[in-house]
């Protein structure tokens, strides 16, 4: 942090505040009329402006140099072009009406901002309009409809992203371009990011991103907050959401401003949800959750670049669903009766309201990040530093009286001695990222970088699942790209090294930690040190066969070190409903992936086809163990659960995604969108029972008919309506050995959505309203990646596990606020 401050002060004191600016007028190419509200943005400088009533914009205090500019407005084709800023620079641009956004700018996994169509690494962008139109319980819900993307879920509150069949530590999650380090190793641990703070998500599929090293084998998801507002403005917004199925109530307030280069953004969000319901299980006991989050940044944007200090406090309480039921099908809960813990049937009152009961999790994630971008003549340097603390507590037993029912949004407050956490993970991470962007030389744009982290984990609970450890990670990389007319080349190399130092843990006859091995009744964890290193890289090309047709090819090598859970876990985890055993002898994974794609964009149709083949050596996965008698291996009779051990094998994942949007001209208001995604995962040289990799998503077909109308009357504008059919095919290609997985039947969901803007009479939006109905026909289904599928059998019906959420009606309102124009 001090180094960042010294560089900032030096450059601030020596920089010459020139009169570099970018000004111009944005018009409609067909009518030549000025366009109001068009966004003109320079991603690498985080500066931009919107056009006024006569289509003009102005961005001042810019550095001299060559930068990418993005111009976009709903209903028009975005313009991506490079502009040389030298003094007072003028940019007048006409936009063409269109219904697609093929050229969306992305910044994830590349050296600097570039066009999506010129990036050979397969990338998807989920924009703000799509995020607003979807109804979900968390941010992963909002992006899981993207082709090639799905989610491992444990109820409504917990979701972990899956990219082309790979999840957990194989997917790097970014918060505004910097690694989000929570308990990444757990599929049952959610992402600690406030969904209301996200403006868009950029998804890199596969190991083509060398910027983030080990763990990015499956890809990268970058959740990006809204762009800074333009100079001289102070704005805000209110967002509210109600969902009928679990009574979710959410509210979010945002304020942002920019005064003479000093800019800020802050957001306070709240959520509360009760038990969700479905046709087979009725109300699912202990499936509620609540959140209270604060995040934002303060910063300075000047001609020398920018310096921003980001902060985030994510606080979540959630119930963990075990699924145990009595012979009548009533869910069971733990209660203390006459001093003893007993299982009793839940009452109707237990299923109402917003109370949380054991087992449950309490998550606090605190983050501070300094992000700096300094212009040094024709080159620039970015320096990012961050500190994160993830405190995760799991409560697995009932003590004393039941908790009182809470009002929506009210948090739990534990008193000493009343309710003690079983598991407490205290994870602290220091991360750093330094990049040097060389001056353009003969058309080559080259970047060198250094990135890594220092991490420590401490156990503060009375039970232990993973040991205390220290991790050190460092990586160096280089990346370059160049355009040869219609041919765009890019590629890079990275070297990573990771050290893990894990501590031993001895327990006495009271299951309490002891430093004396002679007193030990049990060796919970052994001490070990591991050192992993390897090289990753990618090389790719994009060819523009014409303005409407382009092709891509990318070859990438990935590397992932085993995580602490895979190496050394030893315990029953409430979230997974299983006992996990690590393997200290695991080797690192390496992959070789080939991606190929074709994109077509015409007046009538937009078509994207992407295929991939990913060979992974020493693939790590959890395999169910069998006892000598042939049943499930039970490691802890006091808390019975099937035992899983981490093993390795050579794997191959392959598949494709197809997306087609039919928008027949001149009926540009009509869209017929269809996407199909398929991934197969196999283990090489294995019999049928162990041939297929576990937890591979089923093939999925999504079809949507949407009507978009940009204009309207005095009461509503920009209204739309859509009908979506989502079909998940049967997944019978499973890891059936030892009962690790079971087949999942096919199911079809039908969803409806509509929305509109209410103008204030001056062509500005007074409020936006979004209505969504998911699962209209209340279909009872289990997604193949739902962990609740493997909870206990309902003896009253004979069905195993808990089912996903039933019909859900969502009403969302967004109100923009202006405090200073």
C-alpha cells in the first residue's frame, strides 16, 4: 500500500495537467438526429461521458496517448475505435440502428481493452440489461443461463459457477479485475459479492487467460461494477425486489459522483428470504438466508491516470438443508429436550417467516483494494494491491432454546455460551498485481506483469475440516497482440510457483487440540509442505472474413495446484452432507485445450458456434468410498455421512455451444433466440462405472421469443416481453461406481418476463419495472448439479433428496436519482 501511495504522490506532483480532452457529437446515421444518453467511455482510463440533449459530450483531463473508445446506446450497434488523444481532440460519430452488440468491449484475460470479436479466447459478456431482466437469489443465478455456464447449488443461497464442466478452484472469480479469495475450495461456499454492485459480467471460457495463473484452468468470471459517472454529476439509484416463492425482500441504495476528477461510488444492499417451496417438498426447512452488504470506492481521475480505493463488506447468514424427514415426510430439526439433543418434526410455524436454524453458516467477507493506473508517456503501469478477510462460521448443533423469529433483513446475534460455532475458518489474503504496458511498437501491443498472493488460514472453531496453513503464490507473465489487416493475433506465457505449508493438529481424548503428541488420542491432520510450479500459456488468432463473418482459433495450456481441501481435508461438512478425506500425495493438474469458433452477424440472423476439447492430466475429483461390508464407508459414527476421498485420473472434456438470434429485418423488435450447450467429461482408460467424470452438467437447450420496443408513448418506453423455454436433457453419463452419482431425469421449465421504463416527460427515465415468472407450471425437478439431490430419502414418498425451487414471481423496480447535473 505504501509503495502505491509513494508512486501516486510522485506522479501527482510532477504530472503536467495539460488540456487534453475528447469532445464530439453522436448522431443517428439514418436520420442525422442527435442521440441523447449515448455513452462514450475509455475503459483503460475509467473515464467517460453521456451525450446531452443535442448529442454532445465532453471528457476533460485526459492524458496524451492512444486509447480504445467505446460508444454505445441501446438499440444501436456499438462503435469500438482507437483514438489518439493530443490536445483538444474531436470525435463525431454516427450510430447505426441495430439489435445486436457483437463488438462489446471486454477486458478480462487480455493485456488491455479489446473487442470481443477480435479476442480469440472464447468470451461471453452478460450486460446490465440481461442482469436486470433475470430473477435470481444470487449473482451466479443471474449468469448461469449463459451458454457453457452453469452452477453447483446447495439451496437458494449457495451457488458456485461452473464453466464447461469445471468448478471450484478451477474457476477464478474476479471482483473488478482482482481475485476474490474466499473459501474457493468448497463447492458449497458461495461467491461473496453483492449482486446489486455488479453492472456486467465478463466470462472467459477455458485456460486462455494467462493473467491469473494457477486456478484459472476452467476460466475467469469478472464481476464489474458500474463505470464512474462523468465529470460534474452526482447521481444515485434505488433498486427493490420482491419474490413470491421464498418471500425474498431486497433493497439497494447507490450514490455516485464526480467533482473535478474526485469520484466515488457507494452502495448499501439488504436481502432477506424465507424457506422456499416446491411441489414435492412443500416448504423446504431451513432454506432461508439474509444479507447486509456495503461496498464502493473513492478515487481520483486526472491526466496522469487514476487511483481508486475499493472497499467491500459482505455479510450473509444462511440455513443449511440436511433433508432428514420422519415417516410422514415432515422435515426434522434438532431440539434440546430435558438436556438432550433430539430430532423432532418441524411445525408450520418453523416453516414460516425468516428465522434461521442449525445447521447454518455465517459469512463475513471484508475487502480493501487499491487500484492504480499511471500514464508514463506512451506507456502505462497498473499497480493493484488488496487485503481480504473471509470469516466463515458453521453452526451444526442446537444449544438452548430455538432462535426467535426475525423481521426481514435482521441479522442473527449469538451470545457467548448460547450458540457456539462448530467450524470457523479465518482466511486472510494479501494480493498484488503489477502490469507494465509497453509503448506500441510496429503494431505490437505488449504487456509484462507480476502477480501473486500471501494467504493464511486459522481454525477458531471446536471442529476441524481443513488444517491451518500458509500459502505463497507468485507468477510472472508476458502477453502480446497485433492486427494484420483482417487477421488478429495474440498470445502469451506465464510461469507460476505456489508454496503450501500445512500444520499438524493433534486431539486429546476430549477432541480438543493439544501441542503434545504424547497426549494425542487422534492425529487429525499431519504437517506437510508442498511446492508446485508450472508454465501456462495461450496463442490464438481471429480472422475477419468479412464485416459480418469471423472465425477464431485458440490453443491454451493450463495449470492448477491442488487446493488445501483436496490435499488434507478430514471431517464432516454440513454443506456437502458428506465426510471428506484429502490426499497429500496429489499432483498438480495440467491441461491442453483447443477452441474454435465462428460468428455471423447479418440483418436477419446472428450466429455463434464454439467448440472445444480439453485434455487434463491428473484430474482431481472426490470418489465415494465403500465399507468392507459393501455399504457406504462411515468415518464418524456420531455424525454419519458417506465418506469421499480425493483421487486423480487423466480426463478429457469436450463439447460445444451454439447461439442463434433471429431478428428479421425490418421486424427488428422481434427476436427468436436459441442456445444449446453440451459438455462431456470422461476419464481415460477406465471401465464404464468410472469412465464419466462426476458433476458434469446435462446438455441444455434454451429458446426465447422476445419483443423489444424502444419507443413508446408518454406513459411507458423501452418496453419488452419475453417467453423462455429451458430444457435440461437427461444426464445418465455419470460416475456410477460406489454410488458416487445417480442419473438425473430431463425436465423443462417455462419462464416469462416483461418490463418497461416510465419517462418523466423529458425523455429521461423516472423508473424501470421488471416482472419475471420462473417455472410457470411449478415443475418439480432436481438439477444434476444440485447437492440437495443427495440428501436423505423422503420415506413418505420414496424420493431421494430435496427438489429445486418451484414457481417464483419476481417484481423488480429501479429508480434512477439525479442530485447534480
